[in-house]
């Protein structure tokens, strides 16, 4: 078996601190992204025209700003440990099977999500709303979230001596929990939207974690796949979540 998939023998203290680091890092991710989104809405919302599209744009822009800050903090954390993003798999080559698996998982997720949106995703719409939010979501979430939840989380868990199965499941679950904010897009929490988002993104996270291992821990296939999915879906998913939250409180 490849050394990349071997489980290391580590001390209980090392495993504890590694698990604590992953848990704490995920909380920091959630807090920073959520806080950045709320701050941007508070600063801008009263000065621009209202409406679901404006709120969706503010939510995605705030999340993107927060995720960029998370990436900066992660780079600093890795530098403190004399490590780099490349060691997590960024810019590392992947075998063809990694690209194939990531492509299949991305296609399945996109098709299933489009079916769930029931025609509400105007993929052929050429508008500033569509183009801006697609690029913002794709370039920020698709890049940062894969580095964080696949590269860093799975790397920390491997370093703690946990095997591939635990790495895959934990990466997916934490990725799902980090998306609970879908149900918090309004002041009235929509638990149905939040639970649905957690479940869907947890499944996607598990699939991308598998693809990451198949890619020999190269992040490139999952980054490209995640970017593609977000560019196609993200603005319409946010609009659907906002619409559902508003409808449930009428």
C-alpha cells in the first residue's frame, strides 16, 4: 500500500492536539465567514436597493471576503509550522483517475442540484448578478474550501494517525456543518434549509474527499470540480435559500 495511505503510530497527546486543532480551525472558519458576511450586510444593505438579488450578492461577497481571510490565516499557520499549501496538494499533479473521479462527482452533484432547483437556475442569463456572483463564489469557495477541508483537515487527521476512512467522513461532515449558514441568511432561522444544506454539502464533501485520495492528495481535481459547481449553481442556490426563508415566515 502506498505510504500516503498508511496509518502512523502517534502518541495520545499528539492525536488530541491534532483533533483539537481541526475542531478549533473549523470553528474559526465558520465564525470568520459568518461574521464577514454579516458585517458587509450591515454596512451596505441600508445604502443599496433591496431585493433578493441584492441580499444574495451581499451574502456571497461577505462569505468570499471571510474565506480569503481564512486562507491568509491558514498560510500563516502553516508557515509557523514550516509548511506550505503545496504540501497540502495545491498545484501538485494528479493522475488521470483523479480528474475522472472528481469530474464524475461534480457532474452528479450539479445535475441533482439543478433538478432540485426545478428550473430556477437561469444558467444562460447574462447579467452582472450572474457573472459577478458565479465568479466570486467559484474563485473563493471552490479554492479556499478545498484547501481547508480537504488539504488541511485531512492532512491534520492523517498527521494524528487516523486512517483514510475517518479522514473522508470527518472532512465531509465538517464541510457540511460549515454550510449551516445557508439557513441563517435571514434574521429568521430556517432550520429546514440549514439541515438540507448541511446534508447536501456533507455528501459532496465526502465525495470530494474520496476524489482527493484517488488523486494522490493532489488538490487540483477537487478545486477545479468545486469551482465549476459553484460557478454554475451558487447564485441560484442562495436565491433559493432566501426565497424559502422568506416564504416560511410569511
